[in-house]
């Protein structure tokens, strides 16, 4: 399961609210008997289990006919999000100003990347609160509908036929099996169901693709968001997935264009960008990020961020994964590179 932005953590927030309601902190300092300095602060969490959302200022301000500021923060439809700030130059809150832009330079990104950790977290959290309800997350379930047997040579992947790992190839799951798994995921609280297949591309897999279209239609019919990661897609395949009800498509860039050939040789960076363009042109939301720990330098991490930040439309979701090295893969068998840092941002997410 993966957490993202929608499903409210009502129970958790209510528990915290009950535990901290009316909590008072008193700090008393005394130097001499007659002189006592007492400072007390009280933070109140209401019975309504929502974090108090700070106010932001948009420039230019919303027109009187537009929705109120709180409604502008987190629309549920992924394709409505960008419309909220299309007429804004920036938003400001707590001394931090943010704007949605596509002309970032590598120097600007490197400056942010090099910020002290707490300063970076403060700025990121503040920007997040300007655009999203910080009390909301989304619970997603990811299912491998076709495991192993991939012909690509990704040096991190345990599912490649070129590496001897513990993973054994399995056939594509039956449609009904997948729909039953989706139903269990929904019953457990997930609002998005993601399906992944280990292969290079859909190509001419007409029978398998028809089954996947049925899976997408079935999950969509349950009222859930649907995500797929199926390798490279052409424009017609993307169109059919959209027509079937696909919400989002995951297609990671993994690392910088410069470092990519050192990790994968059976496809090019441009192949990845072409699929992302096909997905975007079909009106499907894009999920695109990378992996830390592939032997990359800091400049490669900045390079990946630069590609993502300068796309014509930003990905709606940017997964940042930390490599979990698997024995039998080139990266798993190689000695750890002293210059490679695994930051523990998230768990490894192997993707075709």
C-alpha cells in the first residue's frame, strides 16, 4: 500500500485531537526567589479531526466569482488541479513564496537540493500546505499482475531474465482474480488500485492488452481510481486505456539522462519520454519519478529533478524510491559505491 493525498485519516487525527486537546505546556525559569518567569502556551485541537489549515495569499487574488480559498487547495479530480492556479502568479505563506513554473534551471534546483535538511523540510511543508490539505492522504494498493520474465536489462531489477534472482516468472493474472483483489483493496480502505506488469512494452500483446482493458474497466466500475505500469505504450494504446477508465500511468525516468545508459541499455531515455507524452496526450494523469542508489552523483539527482520540473506538464505524482539491492542483479552484486547515498526516502518500487 502506498500513501498519497486523498483519503482522510480521520481516526488518527481524532485520536491525536483527543490526546492533545487542552494540553498546556508551562516553562518556569527562576534565578532568584523573587524573580520567576512563567510562559505557557496552549494548543487546542477541535473535535473536528482536521489539521488547522493556515491561510495562504494568492497573487493575483481570486475573483469574487471563484471558489473560496479552501476549495482551491485540493480538488479531488486530478485533472482539475492545475486549473486552480492557472491564473495565479504565486502563493505566499509564512515567509515562503511558491509558483508553478516550468523554466527551472539546474542551478536553481541545485541550490534547493543543497539546503540544510530542516530548512528544506520547512519550505516543502509550507508549500504543501498552500496547495493541499495536510490532514489528508490517499491509500493505494499495488498488485503485480505479471511478475518476472522481463527482457530488459535494468541493473536494479530482480524481474529481468538477464539476472539470476529469486524471482520466478508467472503468467498474467486472470481478470477475475485481479478484480477480486481490487475489491479486497477497496474494502480495506484503498481508493486507488494500481496494476503492474513486468515486460518491456505492450507491443503486439493483443490478448493480454484486451484483458488489461477489462481489468481497468472493472476496477473503474467499482468507483476506484485506476493506475497501471505496463512499460512502453504507443498513442493508440494510451487512448484505449483512457477510454477504459484509466486514471494514471506510472512510467519512471529512474535517474538523469546522463546516468541512464549506465543503468539500462535496452531502451533509451527518449523512449521513456515518448511514452509519457503519449499518456499525457491521451488525457491520463502521469506518475513519474526515480530511484536513489543507482550509483548516481548529486548532479544526476538534480538532473532528474530538472527533467521533471521542465516537462510541459508536471507529473501529478512523483514517486522517489530508494534502491533495495537484490542479490543476482548487477547493482545487488556490486560493492557499495562510497559516493552513492541511499537516503531512505521510500521503499524500492520496481517498475517496467
